[in-house]
C-alpha cells in the first residue's frame, strides 16, 4: 500500500480494518454525481497542483480529510445542470454524500463543503430522422 495515503483504521477482536481515503473519496464522488442536478464533478487546477505537491487525494473533484475519533471532512466540487436550483442541489449532495459515506464506512461525516464550479447545459437531443415519403 502507498505510504502517502491516509487510512482510517480500527482494531477489533477479529483483526484490523483499514479504509483508504481513496475509498471514501470514491463513495463520495459516486454519491454526488448521482444526485439530480449534478452535471459532473469539478476540480480546479489550483487544487490539483496543491494536491499533487502535498500528495493529498483529490480524485474526481473530491478531497478527504480523515480526523480523530472516526471522523471525516469532505470537500466536493461539482458542475450544476442548468435549470436546477443550485442551493437545493448542493444541499441534496451534502445529504446524499453524508448518508452514503456514513452507511458504507462507519465514519462520522462532520462536514461536507460544496464548491460549484459552473453551470452546464443538457445536450440537445438530436432530431430523429424522418423516413422518406414514397
């Protein structure tokens, strides 16, 4: 396993469990991207550079900070789909991500910070070809 990654660890009577921050980031990314009104995930170039230099995880627009006492802070950047209320979408992303991460990992999510990087438009449906009249 890579040494630069953070892991949440616990030890029980049957052995130990280690969950990588990448796993938590993947759960959060999938949960956010499946939320209605989210066009895609977003990460800025500045954050990518900081992430690369500090070797912190920033996968798919998600940044994870594992804390003490089985806690985690999550930062997510996404692109909103035009026509949706951005505040409502952001609140739903927070709710979905918190529920998914807590139920799948047992970690306590204490923060889900949202960054909306832009608005995208749904692709126009291609007109169906009409059969030629005989």
